[in-house]
């Protein structure tokens, strides 16, 4: 259920932030000491005094919500709508009545605060790549804008404003990872598969030539299908899970209409977080999203 009470009351929003941030006890954000006492309030937020460094702080100090003129309840609504419903920034601008630049900066600040996914592959693993349109949106250009009505065939490149994004599906844990890269080459693939629990791991791929060197490495047992020959699945050998996740990734990027490649990582981390919230009820999902930024 959508937590409407949080979005309608600043005090309820402040209580939610307090519950999430201090679930393990109050600690000073400056010196990390737990020698703290309550010291009045700052508007709807509890204020504290650190007896170690003799500094005061409140529930927002040191978070992405600090020093913001936007009410916390609007902040939380924006995060929830962005993650749960993939609402465009233009629509969020209208919903909370701020300028587009303000909501853009705040959402990007939120996305930057989300930690990168930690890969710990168990295997077997599927890996595939997709190329997305991500150019120089939002910054100065030294060349003419690309023609919107045309598209180039074949694999893209980072310099060509069509960077590769790798999809990794770990069948052992059920985890899905979406990781942008500057090149779809052997070194990048080896780096992505380096964080694994076992020395040797089974890897399912398609026929892309960058995966071919894995066959000569004892650390990998590569099995593959060649889509160009009409092969898409041979019992357990396929990359269908990755391709399904690819369609969700494209759908996530679509409302934002041409993300800058400088900010692609941030949006994909937000997408990864969105998938973690998929089966959580409204209030739990919001708490998880806030926790991811602390």
C-alpha cells in the first residue's frame, strides 16, 4: 500500500527517517561517537548533542536531505515515485511544484548516494550485453546533435554515444546485475567475472567473439548459443534471463529520453535498487530506499 501518511505529514516523514537512520542507535555523524543525548528539536526533527565532540546535529545531518529547502515529505514522495513507478523528472517537477533543475539535481544526488552492487558470483552465470543511447545530454557539445530519427546498425561504442551495458544473471543466487562499461571487450568481461566464490565457474553466453577467450581459461567453463544460427536455448544453455532483464532495463531508461552517459551509472544503480523493492509493501520499500542512501 502506498504510504500516503508519510507524504502528507512532515512529522510522520521525520519519524520514518529517524527510525531508519538510528535503528542501531544514535551516533554522531562527525566523530562516530555513541555518547549522544537529546538536545531539543529542529522543526519536526530531533536534535542531539554529542558529548565527545560537543557538536549538535539532527536527524538530517550528513544525509542527502540536509540543507534542502524541499520538505522531507516531498523528497520521499519523489524517491518513491521515481523508483516504484519510474516517473519522469518532468512529471515529478509538476507533482511537487519545483523547478526542473531542482528535481533533477535532487534525484541525481539520490542516485549518486546509492551504493554500487556488490558482485559475489556463485554460478552458473549468464552474461550478455546491450547497447543503450546515452550521449552528451545536459552539457556542452563540441559537435552537432545526433539525428533523432535515425539509428546505426550493429554494436555501439562509448565514444559513439551508444555505450555497452552488461547484464549478469547469477543462477546460484537469483541475483541480477546491470553494469555499464566503456568497452565490450575481453578485459572488461574478465573484470566483471572476477568476483566469484569458486575458482572455476560455468558461464553461459551468446556467440559474441569477446567471450571466446574464456574457453581457453581453466577458471571458466563456457557454454554458448549462437543467435545468428538460430540457436537460442539448448536445455540449460541460454541467456534468456539476461535478455528478459534487458527489456526491463530499456523500459526503465525510456521515460528519461536520452540520459547522459556521464549519469548512466547513477540511473542503472537506481534501477538495481528498484528491483530490490519489487516485492516489498509501500512503507517497507520506502524505508529500504532511504536506507540505501545512508
